[in-house]
C-alpha cells in the first residue's frame, strides 16, 4: 500500500511509499546498530578482560582497545571495490555474517592473541557496515528525505551503543564497590562476565542478516551496472512510475559510457574530484579527532580521573548512551530543515567550549558531577551534529559513478583517524594529563570549525545528481 507523502522536485510531484522506504532503510541501518554495539562493547568489557589477560602497559591496553580499527580499515578499503563490483546488498550480508561469527569468537577467546585476532576480524565487519549502510540508504532515498533517512543509520549506531552499555552494566551491576584487581580477575565478572558482553552481539547480527536477505539492491548501483529495468522496478515501488522514469533518467545522465563495473580510483585524483575528496576525507577525520570516541572507549580512565569507582563508571556509561540516543533524535528532526552546515558548525563550536571547561576541571581538581555533566553535554552536542551529519555529507557529495571508491577512501581515512585517536589517548593522558589532552581536542575542534565555515557547502534538498553537477562538473 502506498502511503501518501508528496515530494516536489524541479518538475515532478510524487507520492512516496514511506512504509517501504523506512522499512528498507531501517534494515540497512541495522549495520549501524551492529557497528555501534560491537565498537563500544569493548569499553565496558575493558576493566575485566584487561585484568583477565593481565595487561599492564599503556601500549598493550591501547592495542586491545584499538586493534579492531585495523580490521575497520581493511573493511573500508575493500568495501568500495567489492561493492562496486558485487553490489551494496551482498557486502552488507557479508558484514552481518562477520558480526555474528566474531562476537562468538571474542566470547570464547582463551588467549590475548586470539582475542586480538577476533577483534580485528570483527573490525572488518564494522568497516564494511560503516561504509555501505549510509551509502545504500543515500542511494535509495529521494532528495527531500535523504538527510533524515541517512541519519537513521546514526540513530541505530547510538541505539547499538546504548544497548551495549546497558548489557554491560546489567552483567556487572552486582560488582562490589571498591573491589580489588585480584578479586575482579578471579571472580565471575573477570572470568566470564565480559565474555557475555561480546557473545550477545550475535543476536542482533542474526536479525541483520535475515533482514538484508529481503531488501532490494541499490537502484543506482543497478543502473550503473547495466540493469536499468531492475532499477526502474525498485524506483517504481518507492515512488511510482513517473518518479521512477525521472529518477532513472537523472541517474543515467551522470554515468559515463564504458565505465560499467569499473572501479575508477584514479578518477579521484582529477582536479575537480580531488577538491570534493579532500572535503569528504577532512570531515571524516575531524569527526574522529574531535575526541568524543575516547569517552566511549576509555570511560574508565576518564571517570576514574573525576573520582568515580568502577561500579559508578558503568552507571555513568549508561547515562552517556542515553544522552547520545536522545540527542540523535534532535538531529533526525533538524538535518533536513536546518541543513547540514549549521549543525556541523554548532557541533564544532560547542565542543571547543566544553573541552576547554573539562580541561579546567581536571587542572583544578574539580571532580564528580561537574565533570559528568560536561561529558554528557559534549555527547549531546556531538550526537546532534558531527556524528550523524558527517555520515550524511560523505554519503551524498560523491558522484554516482565512483561513489563506492570515494566513500571507501573517506571511510578509510575515518578509521585511520579513529585508530590514531584511540591508540594515542593512553599515551597522551600519561604525558599531558587529562586536562592537557582535552585542551588539545579543543584546539582540533577549533580548526575543524574554521574548515567547515570556509569549505562546506549546504547540500540539503538536492538530488545526488544535482550535487554532482554542482560540486564536480
């Protein structure tokens, strides 16, 4: 049944099948949920597997927390080439399988080496999903709804983050306050509790796998790969015959003859394309170097420095996930109305102020509630701006014919930046202290604000093909 939803384009008014659009977008966005869950579960499990494997150096702790990023990089690297050849859907199915298998592998790991190996392989799934879920949603979305629908991917990411945090808290909520390292290591919490944190990730992975088997392939990928009739059928189901004819004609107008099924990485170095690539890569790197992910991955260190014990840390982590989820709904409601650029500028400016205040708290020995409130404020600002909007922008600014390759480069840059951020935090924290570290992040956010102000155009309400003509041609 078609749910009326008039959408007006330059010369076209159609009724979109909103039910169908939301259904396939939500299924694809389950990749984001697994991304968020699998990425953040390590933060809650860290106090326990760290003691189980007897990790004693900043380097080994940093490697345990960041090793999955090696897999993320591999997944992002292959996602562009493989999805351009085999399609978005098949690679998302592969990501679902990897999530399911590696979550059980981490749960059963008997040695630190095995744990690292499974985390890296699981990172491949994260790399695939982080690249392909927003790309797929952008490619099936009409221009007027694209920001909102792609932001659903970020919503499911934070739902995954919150679910992981709640599960982590529920599994260890009875841990005695002030428990010693020896008690934690030898108790159920240190021996088995953290294994359940990883193993339960297999449940949503199975739902993601089953759901992806029922969604269609991207119509833009089908058109690019010489299957216009299949593309038209999917577009017809989304918006009717007139919408399908107009959308398909616009898609085909941006494709270059003879480029079917070719991954054109060298095209990214063309002068016009390089400008857009630099924009996407810089935004992707900034989303990570703004520093929020250290709060999720090193919550124990951050909150312990503010005077909290482990039991309180896990409770605070659940609060961060709740705020993250709540303010992502703000982004969902504003990204197609306020636009991408204002939200990005707001997020960068707000983090400059909050990190400066956090650094002052640590420098002057202020602990407890003020630090927690500042952390929650930082997450709130990030989750309604930089977190979802970056994914929206990098999924829509690249041309149809090389979107897979360009997205691959941008997401690879994102994961390299995330690896550097995650690996270096223990080292920065040891050398600069918590105050100096967050002041450094404040400086990075200030530089990001300047870049966004001068380089980021507004993209809301424009078709992918119109953006290609504006940014590249």
